[in-house]
C-alpha cells in the first residue's frame, strides 16, 4: 500500500485528521512547541483512545511520559493547490499535499525536513519512509557510538543488542525524529541511498514525532515527552572503586583504609559478580551468598563505619534445577517459550555460570515482589544495585502480557532497572537512587547512571569511553559513569601519563570509578603520580555541587552533563569537528588529552568569550589555541556570563557540611546566568550595567579581571572596576 490521496476529515486546534481510503487515517497533532506527532494506520488505532489497564496502555505509558498534546495549531489550505494544507504552530509548520503525497517540516519559513519521493508505504508487516538529506548533513543521537558522533552512513537496528541503539535522531540543520514504537525500527542513515534517511518500522501503526529547533530545544522537548531521570544520592557523586578480582569483602575494606591513609578519596564500592544473593522461596526472599557474605549485616556495617556505600550485583533470575524454578514455572512467573516451558538462558558471571530463567517482570505481582525485596535490602544498608539484563531474548519467548520479539527485548531491561530504582528511591521526594547498568533501551533517559563500556587500556580506550559518553548524551541519557581503565584488559599500554589524562577527563565528567586491580589503583602508582592523583581528586570533590547541579538541570532541560560541541554550538560548523571536546554542564569547556604529549589544542567556539581557568586570561571565541599542559592540568575554560560554584575539598561526601555545601565562586566576566549548583538558591539579576546576586552569603568570590565586588547585606553587587 502506498499513501497517495488525502481527504481532510477532522479539524481541531489540537488534532487534524485525513482519510486515506481503505479504512486508513493520518492524524497530525501539535504535540508541544516545535513538535508534531504524525500517526498513520487504521482509523481506530490512530484515534488515541487507549483503554485503562490494557497492555497497550502499559506500553504507551512506558514510551511516553506526556501522551497528550499541549499545543495548538492553525490549519489553512496551501496557496495554489486544492489538495494541500499548512498546519502551523508558532514559527514551526508542517505542509502536506496529496497526489503525490508529500510532507515538509518548516521552521522560521525554511524547510528543515522533507519526505523523500518514495513517500510512505506499508508492505507486508512494516512501514517504509525516508527523509531527504543534504550532502554534508550530519545526524546525531541514536545511541552509543565508539567512533564518529555523526551517525551518517550507518544502519542501526533498535532491538539488536550489539547496536546499542536509542530512538532519538537529530541534526544541526534543525530537525529531530523519534519513532514511538516498541517494535523493531531500522534506521538506514544513507547506506542504501546516500541522500535519504530511510526508516522501516515493523508496527501496525506508524507513530512519528517530528521536532524542529536547536538541539537543546529538541532534547528538552524529547525528554519532556518520553520522561526524565530521577536524582542520584549525594554520596554517589563521590569517587568509586571497583572491587579487585578475587578479593574478599574484608580485603576490599582494607584497600579502602589504605586509600584513606594515602589521602585518596573514595565514597562507593562496586562489588564484583556473582550476584550477592539468590532466591530460595516463592516470596523471593534474598538468600545472601554465604561464601562472600557469611554475615551480611556485619559486612555492610564494616563499610558503613568508613562512610563507604556498597553497590551489589543482582539479577531477576531463578537457577535451573532449583525447587523454586519448578514452583515459579508452574505458577507462570517466568518468561516462557511457545511450548509453555520456561526459557532457559546460558549461565553468566552473575549466576556463576549456572543456567537460569528470567522472572516475568511484565507480570505485576512478579514486578512488585522483586521491587519490594530490593527495597528491604536498601533499608538494610545496600547503597545501590548493578543489573545487566539486555539479553538477546529469542523471538519465540513470550511474557505474561503477550510481549515477544523486539517489544520484549526493549521492555524487559526497562522494567528491571525501573523496579530497582523505585526500590532504592523508596518514598523520597524527589526520588533519589542509583542503579548501575550498561543496558540501553527506549526510555533509558528516565534512569540515571549509564555504565561505560569495557575498553582497552590505551589511548584508543580513552577516546572510546569519551565518545560513548557524548553519543549517549546526544541521545538523551544524562550521565555516563566512566571507569579509569579496564581490569579485564592487558595493562601493557597503561602508562602514568595515560592514567592521569584519563583521570583528568573523568574528574571533569558526571562521575567515575577506579579499578581495584593492581596496576590500576592509584595506590599502585609511584609517589609523584599519586600526588597528582590527589590534586585531581581534590578538584573532583570541589566540583560535586556543580556537577550535581548539572544533573538536576538535566531533569529540567534534558541536557546531559557532558555535552558535545554539535549539541552545544549547532551553528558553528568548525566546533563540530572537535568531537572530543565537550561542555561540562553549561558553563565549563573541557579539552581532554587524547594522545601523548604536553601540547593540547583547544577550539573556543565563536560568538562567545572564554576564560582560562588556569590563568584567568580572557579569549574571544572562534580561535584555536595550542596549550602546554602538565599532567596536573587540562585546557578548561569558563563561559562568559556564567559562574562556577565550588565546594570544599574532602576525602568523602560524609565530610560535607550540608548547611554549607559551597565554599567559593569563580566568575567568568559579568554574571548573567543563574549558576548551576545543587539545590540552587542563588539568583542573578542585571540592572544598570551591574549584576546583583542573592545567595552568596559567606562565600569567597573571585571576580574576573576588571570587575569589583561589593556586599550589601545578603546581596552581592558585581560591577565594572572604576
């Protein structure tokens, strides 16, 4: 079937419908400012009416946090045609024509996205459509990339675990696309036809969201539409350590004591696999691993006395051969094959290599039982959980709700991770918690703390981990948690220089962990290197109020902590080429070292001024600098008009004074923007050439050159020096 004719049937400010013949309908909604929702399918499926309690309602809630349209549009016929219409909301419009069918997305009177000549077709069980691409147009988002952030000339399949896919694509040309489906979606970004972005969607209904705007506006609207992350707890913002292979809990506690003795900061420990507990009865009561945790309370107390929080591995799995397996299989609490038997997965590190079945988390009772058990563990002192369940679930495996294939592969990891976050957050307002996982799935942006991939211990590994952070950030995920090296890879190329450059990047990120194995811990390095490590860690803890503020900002704007140049400066084509630079939050530009040597080049985006944090010098944007950087420094610049609020130095977050979380303020030129800082109560107002700031009581203020500070009670005035 090929879309061709259109007949206007419904005209409302919030919805316009077109009859396509053969019982099909096209519906367009002005979903939000700069966002149109376009649905094509059977009339009843695009009506938008979903019965409460149905699986369709569950799926819709999983995909969309805000399903209702919140904008309005005007509908008018296109000039010089009797079969065309323009749907306008503000500066954005969609133009539709019939015979041949066409669709164009416009912004500020300019075309930003046009349906290709092939139009929209439904063949067998899938929808096919494409959008024209300019020769030099770049496409960002769509999940994790270890290479170029521009995804042009790739094919990405939504439910292939190896593709590490996420559903949002956008371009600096001013458009974004989100396919709202749990089913398989294939993105051909110019491979089959170099000038067309082709989509195939294996779903009965084609459901597209088209965005028009700057990348920041697109991320904002996309995350409002699909949901945003909760908050991490304060302690999780401190430094982490991944337990060394073969180490007991007591030995890990001794390692922590040695860290503290050598002034190496640490707050959390990621314990290694296998799972810390299994399940032995139908109530899913955790049974602690007796070999590793003979007295679980004693182990948790041992770390708690040192203000250390543990992250423990878990899995919604039941071991094959156990009496619980047979009981839950009979009860229908496990994912099943077409034969009705529970599907058996090969063992992995979490299950000690023993085969297992997965709990059917689509079953409400199973989901609630699993979440409740982990809530009890959190109350007993478990700081966080780690859970990877993005298995390649076979197409013939079915859940209680009827999900299978691509839908089940997308839904299952989301349910597992959401249940664990709810367990950790409990009844906190706003919800706070951390769940470690490297799973990627639709709605990943609702859950914080994406774990970095395992990479090589060389310069390419450093580039790999940074590029994945910037690519998932461009796809809507707020934080990637970096690891300093990889305990599972050879250490031959991990030099002190590489180690410190890696650490410098990670300090200026969402967060990171050290590896516990010999050769990768800071305490296994020479004294001179350890001294530099201590300096970087002091900066990390001073940055925590700013970085946590950037995470809180992500919950309001959808923008990640590490922001690529293309996302932050879409109109500066030169900046896009510097794809291993990034903004840390809105105020700090970072150029990490990606190769050996003291010389590091940095590009300062045009149209703005930048202040060197190391020297205090001011530079106009649009220039490239070559800087001489020792292992204790990197090119880091403050963005003019912003402020950087720093906390005190500390060995762990338990030393923070909650009543005085800030210590010092750095200013980059005349303050214009409210600073990004946790629990922000600092406000900036401009009047008659000066800035008046409230909320800086008791803080040391370092103004830029040429500015002076005057305090007037609770207010600070920043003005030009006379």
